[in-house]
């Protein structure tokens, strides 16, 4: 039974305001219960909060204020409160910020009621105009979803009058919709694909885990195209049969469209969708329906983990190694790890799916903490691509060119056979560097310690750290000489230029996140390419993620050595994963694919491991190195970033922290630094970094809390703690 507080009793309310603690209030008329969403007065304002427990009691009873009202929403479950508390402790984030993640829904305080919405109708407007066309395009692109008036107008970039003007003809329907309707039922009884061999065994093992009703995590490892998705859809089916809810996390919005279609084919209806591209009407509906059980399956981005599920039985983290699961701004958390935490608190199963797991998950499976299932071959006749190195030292590649003669010949052969080629280069823009040939000056960002990257399509120089951009100058900003600025090095745009020059008859398409105004435009482009509307695809790591291009039989990696530079402890792991993923794009149809890696160091152990495909050997060697160095996953790390408009105070505080490290030393942790962060300035703020290393199993978070507790931050200085850092910027 939920604890209830009668009118006038003292209750503790957690708000999403950055106060750092739970506040005492008096229960309102009619009382309130544990977990209730409430509105409370705070200073002159009214804010949303959650009844977190009995009042703490020390605050003067005469000054206590009363809870305003209890909101009309399913109370937060105990399991969710435990999850937020544990996640806050783990990431060293104030609980209030965690609550904010868990209440990212518009109109939480508003009654369900009806909402005026607009959706596509059968009719056609008598007169078509460009703005009208845009409205209809938006409605069609979102596949039948409803919008509010202002949402639709904003999305289409038109005035609300344009939308209204489409109503009389029936092209757009104006309706009053009950705000929060359940999602269409998914039918788990519909038959899935007939699973073959190890697929069937894997599906059975996952279903057995679900049937146990207990927590468990399974690493589902299988090469791209081996049927991981088919297998975990069986687990979803089992979860739905049990009447529990399932969540599938995908690393990239652009991947959702294909997945939604597959779910619809399998279960007869589309699941609920949660990510930044979803309208606020839908976000509210989904938040409510997750809590009331009206959403059986949610597909979404990492923040979907914080939805108030009624009875979550399964979380799938697809492409679990993907670094985008780590949130790098605001609350720094890794969705993969938080998925495991959440599941352990609600007796759910986790499936971590990947062709190239993170070393963390590999090690957890190796240590027996996770179960592991392997799908060893591609489904059907598809086979893994052949992998070869192109030794760039032996190739006669002209200066300012990046496609070697060997790669050129391979592309030409594909063009002749009406097959697609992918040229992979993990660098956005035209050129990573612009140099003045008169004085040697390299153009940098004024606010960051970073070079400006030329983006020729946009005719601008862009800083990839802060997004600042400016027109490409005629004269050197340093010496003033005109006409001497030259681009140095390749980005995808420059590579596209080279491809067009080499293969004038070919249709060249560039896939890079910055070239698309919206996730929708990108999705459309990906679909067009999959349908054969390009001969040569030039792409950044965006293309490495799960897209299926049936006509693609050649992958050329322009610079396989790129990721091996730098001091990131995951450089080898990332390169290995990325190269294997990219290569996996080739030959998913019935023909065998070929992956060619341009490299200057074909004997490098990582390049060798990529080529031979000896994955277990690679993981084992990598694990040994990390174990010897005492770094993750065999040791623990935390990053501390101090930032301020001036470098000096950040350094002074860093030095003070490094000297007063007793709390860390007591648990056997060591602190390194302070040192300028690898990117020493971002958006005008100087950044100083400390790195904490600790043996596995020590209470690192508690020690860090004690260590930084005495710090009184001056107004302009920020301190961010990053537990298990992924990026070493
Ligand atoms: P992964 O998720 O491992 O990349 P998918 O589940 O997407 O692999 O499978 C690759 C392709 O093979 C998909 O088009 C899928 O529908 C098909 N496929 C996989 N297993 C089967 C099966 N047992 N029967 C029919 N088609 C299958
Ligand atoms: Zn910048």
C-alpha cells in the first residue's frame, strides 16, 4: 500500500528546482500520497514536485506552506524513485536534475481534456501554394500524426493562417481529440519470421529470461545482418504476451523509421516513439500512456529510459557500443548503464545488441555478469565482406587527392556493374584546416581552442566545438594578404568533389549530419539511397549505423588510421568498432561485399585485427592492455572539468583540489592534473581537467563527493563531474 499523508501532515516534496534537497510542506485538503505529482508554492512561484516521503521536520512548523494541489497523473512509482535516487548517486547529479529528466512532458499539471489538433485529410486545396505544400509535406512526413496549430505552423515554417486556410477544403482536418489516447494494440500472437539455427536458440534463451520474471542482462552479439533485430523482436513479443511493457533504444533518430516499419509488420501496429523530433502532443500522450500502460512498446532515444513505465519488462539497447548513448551535456549519464540499473530495480531483462560490443559489455559477459548469445553468420546467403588493406605507401596518389588508384579501380568496377560504393571518411565539411600560404596562419575559432572547418556547401568556416560560423574570408585574418588561404586535408565535401571529378558519370550523394536541416530530410535521403538513387555514397560515421543499402557492395575507407591518433584510451576500440561497422554495410544482399581500407600502417595491430576479423583475439589483447594499465573496464575513472571565463581561477581551484585529495587517497584513488583540457577553451570558457583513477570496487562516488564538498564555487566557475568518461575532450 502506498503511504498516505492526511491533510496537514508534514510531507517532503522533491522539486525540479536546483535546491539540492527535499522541502517540507503540509499535505493539502484531502491529503496526498507518496509519489504524487503536486504543485507547491516556492517563493513567489508555483512549481511542480513529487511527494518524496514524510517531512524531515526541522523547519519551523508555523512557517510551513501548504501543497497547492495534487496533479492528475499516475503517482511516481517506488521503483522510479529508487531509480532516480540511484542514478543521481551514481552520476553525482543533484536529484532535482534527475527529476527534471523524468518529467519532460508538456502540461503535466493540466487535466486530460481535449485538445484541438490538425492532421492530414483526404481533400486537396483548390489552389496550391508553396506554404500550403509545406504544411501538407510535414503532415505526410510524420505519417498521420496530429499537431497543435502552432506546432504545425512552426514545423512547416508558415503562419497559422496558412494551416487554417487548408481546413475548408478538407486537406487538413481540425479535430478535438482526447488528449491522451492509448496507442494501438500490438499483437504478439502474429507469427514472426521463421528463425534459423542459432537465431532460434538465442530467441529461446531471451524468452526464458523474460519468463523468469527476474532481472538479467544479455549481450546479443552478431555480425551486421545476422538477425539480431529479428531475435530481439521475439523477446519483445514474449514481453508483450506477459502483459509487460518493452523499450527499445536506438542510437540515432534516423534509424527509427526503418525499425517502426519492421515492428508494424511484425505486430500489426506502430509502437510509440520518443525522441527530440516527436511533437509535444505526442510527448505528453506517451508520457501519460507509459504510466497508465497504454503504450506497450516504446522506441526511442536514451531519454526514454526516464519515462514512468507502469511495468517495464524488457529494455533493448541496440548498437549498445554507440558513443551517442553517453549524454555529454547537462546530466552526464550513459544510457546503457542506466538501462541495466533501471532493469535491475524493476525485474526486467536487458538485451545489449551489437556487432562490435563495447569492451565494458564484453568484459561483463566474460566475467559472467551478463549472459552472452552469439549469432555467428549473416542470415541467408549474405556473407561477411572480404577485407583488404590498401597500402598507401605503395600507391601513387596525387597531392590533394585521397582516392588511391586501387580504390578508384574498385569503384569503377562497381559503376560498371550498377552497384553502389561507399566512401567513408569520418570528417564533416570540406577541409579540416585553412592555412594562409603567405604567413602560415591557421584559422582558429575566436571562442574555442579549435580550428575552423571549411564547409563549402554553406560557404562558411564552422567551429565544430561551439557551432560558431563565419563567411570564408578573402584575406588572411592575421597578415591581411589576399588570395593565399588554402584548404588543407579532406572532409567529406572535398572527397565528394574528387569523386565527381573522377567519375563524372556517377551520381554522388553525401551523407553527413550537418547537410540536413532535419531528421526527416536525412531519413528521406537515406531511403532514396537505399532505393538505388546514388552510385557513390560519401559518408561520415552516420552511415556506419545500421542502415541497410542492398545495392552496396564496396566500402572504401579513406583513412583507416584517422581514429588511431590521439591519446583517448578507447582509440583502438573505437577504430575497430567503426571499421567493422562500416565494412558491414557492404554486401548485405546476396552478393559478397568488399571493404578496402586505405592505411599507411597496414601492420598496426588494430588494422591487422580489423582485416583478419579475429574479434575475440582483439578484445582479449585490448582487455589485457587495459587491465595492465588499470583503466576501464578494469579500473574506474572520473573526469572533473573546471571551466571559467578566465583560466586562472579554474587552475587555482584545480591545484587546490589536487593538493587536498585526502578523501580520494583514503579509498586508493589517485588524481592527475590539473591540466588544460584537450580542448582548452570552448565558447569562451577556459577548461581545466582533473582525472581521477581508482581501483575497481572502491566507493568512488562517495569519495569524490567528500573531496569536492568543501568547494565553494565563485559565480563564474563551473565544476562538472563525469563518472566513467567516454570523451576525453
Ligand atoms: P541485424 O539486426 O543483426 O543487423 P537483422 O535482424 O536486421 O540483422 O536481419 C538482417 C536481414 O535479414 C533483415 O532484412 C531481416 O529481416 C532478415 N532476416 C534475418 N533473419 C531472418 C529470418 N529468420 N527469416 C527471414 N529473414 C530474416
Ligand atoms: Zn568555437
